[in-house]
C-alpha cells in the first residue's frame, strides 16, 4: 500500500498543520483551524488532500481515483479526519508549486 507519510505539526492551540508526501514527489500541506470546514489542497499531479471534520466529503470522487482516509490527533484533544483522492499519476505537472506549511516540529502520526 502506498505510504503517504502523513504528518502533522502543531501550529498553535487552535490550528494544526498537516501534510503528506505525494507519490509525485511534492509535499502538499494545509493548516486546519479548529471549528473550520475542512482545508483542501490539490496537488499538481491531480491528487487531492483534505483535513477537517468533513474531509471525506471535500475530496473529489473521480474515475480512477482512490479515496484514502486517515486521521491525526489535534492539540485540542480531538482527532481530525484526513482524506485523499489519489489518482494514477505520479508525475508532477510543469507548473509545480505549493504554499506549503513548513516547520521544524514534525509529529509523526501513529
Ligand atoms: Zn504537487
Ligand atoms: Zn502530487
């Protein structure tokens, strides 16, 4: 099974940075704020990544894409659902850039 290397970073007590390693080689990430609808990031390869209570509803259901579900612990003692739509493409598009959330503190998910 594809390892998406889900990881999360505590931004502050009300927000959580969550990212993964996409099969295409980039590392999309979003910041989810407590109480918000799911944060969504589309990768250049067509995959989608969502973090929040309605994550599974936010990713597109498209032919050839697998829906993957996981969750990460949040600093406010909840578990935040994570969802992906993972397609067959492992190659980034030419226009390859993301506004990633970067931090030194990376908490591996369990
Ligand atoms: Zn990308
Ligand atoms: Zn990708």
